[in-house]
C-alpha cells in the first residue's frame, strides 16, 4: 500500500480515477481536472495549486482526494474572507491553506472518492501528516456529501451550513406537472415568460456533446465572457478549458444555442451525472426579456425530465429560483484551523451561523 501526492492529474490513470466516481459526477472526473490543467486554470498563478492524494493498493488506485494549496479564497463560494481579515489584524498569515473543492464551481460533489475505509486507514492519516508538516493555516472541505461527514468529523473538522436552491423532480413527469406544482398566479407568470420567448422569433437548438462544434464552443465562450463582464467578475475558466472538457466528455454535456435569423445570440452549457443536472455557464450577446429564465431554468427542467434526472443544481445564489420551483437546501462544508484560539472562535461562529440559517428557513423544512 502506498499513498501518493501528485501535482498533476496525469499521475493517475483516467480509467482508475473515474472508476472511483460511481455516480459519474462530471466535476470530479479525470477529464474535468485535466481540462483545468490544459486550460491553465490551476497552478501557482491561479491561487489553486493541485495536490491530489491517492491510495495505491496492489498497483491499483482505491481512494483519491482532489486537494489544492490555496493562496487566496477566490473561486470557492464558501466565504472565509472575514477569517482571513481576522488573522491579518493579529499579524498572522491565513494563506496558504489546504482546500478540497471543485475550483470555481459551487457543486455538491464527493471529495473522498473510492473506498471510505481506505480513506480512514490510509489517506486521511497521510493528509493530516502533510497538513501538520507544512505551514498551512487550515484544512477545508467544501460542498461535501452526507456520507463523508463521519470521516471529516473524525479528523476534527467543524461542520458549516450554507444554503443553495435546488429543484427536485419528485413525481414530476412533464413540464405540465411542474406547472401544476405552482400556485395559479405563478403558473400564469411562467406561461407568460415562455410565451414571450416563443413569440420573439428566436430559435433554440439543443446540442448533445458530440454535436457541439468548435465554432459552437467558441461562441459559447464569448457568451460566458459577457456574463463575467456584467458581473464585474473575472474569467477564471479559459476557452481551452471548455474546449477540452466538451470535446473529451461529450456524454455529460448539453448546450442550448439561441439563434435569431440563423445568427447565434445566446447559449447555456449544462453538465450532468447519473442523477443530477448542473447548470452554471450561460451568456447572451443581446438582452432579451426572460431569456435567462428560459435557458437557465425552464430548459434545464425539461432536460432533467428528458434524461430522467432527479435533481437540478442551478448554481449559487437564487431568490429568483425559489419563485420558479427551486427549494432551499443545506449544503455542507468542513473546516479545521491550526491556531487553537481562532479555531475555537470559528467553531462558535459556525454554531451561531447554523442556528441563524435554520431559524431563517424554518418554514421551508
């Protein structure tokens, strides 16, 4: 048995890594991490320095952990800037820190891939040794899964609650079923929004991964950049990232392409696992009323119904999603800080934060 620490996904065999990803979540696939490297989205310049852990038994990968040395808190979506500021006020360095997360993606995805027993016996002890040996302020696991909670508690990580809005299919079999789940006034609003798009003269094409051309990818990327510009944000993901991911993972990708008189004007990219649709990337070259809701919510729900998927995760934020059938759910992250006084303060803060969230959303659960 051997635990290896790799600074590139290339040090693992794609089929062995993906064999640990039982639900085929595209955000923890070998190709996703490779796309980040090909697209120059991770590395020292980015604040995300890969340190993948893997357990090798009998010359086979049995457990793995995507991990990064972080030199800032950008692209995480679980915000700890106040913790960093508190460290700075006391003249202490908060960076670097260790973070297990999907870069630039607020996605609930497994972090402890493969055998949980091999994580407990081999990988996590090696991780703790690595963590203590180096000058990291803390260890963080973001957007974890329920089955990982016990092991993360065992290594003294404190749980943190956050809220996202997800759509759960339940017994819904058609878009009409989805409409019937809303009050009459909301049904009328949704129908009106969709009718306005239908009457706008726009053509909306649905492309599966294998049907997406290089030109389609390049146009989508320009749309993605327009959204980044509107939000005064930074384009963390490159054209090369999307090109590699879409080209090499066609079975998990769908693209909506909107045209006006044969000229593309907007697009939205979706990824999916065996059970879940992930909608995150979209943009438009011109403003069209309700087009965002059509591409990023209603078409996503129809895609779930078509593919038999159970859950639709439509990214961070989203009071507007609640009005359109998405329900608040708790997402989990886990945290440990080396400094005992700060760790106690953060532990107390997380308990208070959780109580406040649960009070605020008490009627929703």
